[in-house]
């Protein structure tokens, strides 16, 4: 069934799509490119650094990201490796995490008003496909590496709630319950 591009919007926790493991895309076609363009627009409008397909209700292994070159909005303890332009990652796979793991504050467009300390690898390598269907590999550290790890977690049905430190989760408990109540859960 074709995707209605104009209806794509960010879904909030506890929408079930956020907890599903996404399926790889068979290839890159005009529909995938149109969805990616719309996701980039949504991400920019929401002032986010990244957006994964399940966050707009699609079970696809695709995400977009744009980490500012100057490192603004950086919560990491080291300067980020920057992307020069917004990037699309189709069927991404992470490998070669760089130790040590570091805690930094993260938020999520699908968890409005919720932030918490999340441990992540300092650096990582990603293999993916671009919008022309070409495979590529990138390596990053800092905020860009954190963004990739956050977005790939979404593709596996994992939220920052699952990775937060215990103290951050306790601090977020009321906001999490408010989102659940707003969705009619509990």
C-alpha cells in the first residue's frame, strides 16, 4: 500500500509502532525518496537532530539526521564529528563501537519533554545505502555517533527509556505516565 506522504507526522510514545523491529527495505525507489524528503522536513520543523521511520509510523529501516557542523545542541563531552548536509540512511548497520561508553543527555521527538542520561559508545561506524541505492560507510564520534546509535535503536524498537540511567528514568516517571494517560494507556 502506498504511503500518504502528506499525512506523515511524528508519533508519540506509547504508539505501538515505536516498539516494533523494522524490516529492511528491498531497495530505494521514488516512494522511499519522497518519504525521506518528508522526514527531513519534519525533523527540521521539530528542531531535531534525527528522525527514524517508526517515528512517523513506518516499519522501515530508514532514518535521517543532521548534526550541526558547529556542534550546537551537543551534550557529548567531546566535539562532534559533523555532517555537512542532512543525510539519509537506508538499512543501516552499526559496527565497531569505540570504548569507553559515555553518558550524555538525550531527548527524543517521540518523547516530548523527556530527557535523560543515556550511555553510548564514543564512536561508531555505520554501513548504509543512500537515496541513489549506493552502499556507503561512515565513521563518527561525539554527537553524530550518538545520533546514529539513537536512531538505529528506534529501528529495533528501543527507546531512550530503555537505555536511560536509573536516576534519569526515575526523574522522567511523571512525564512518561502523562504520555501514557494522554494515549489512554493505564
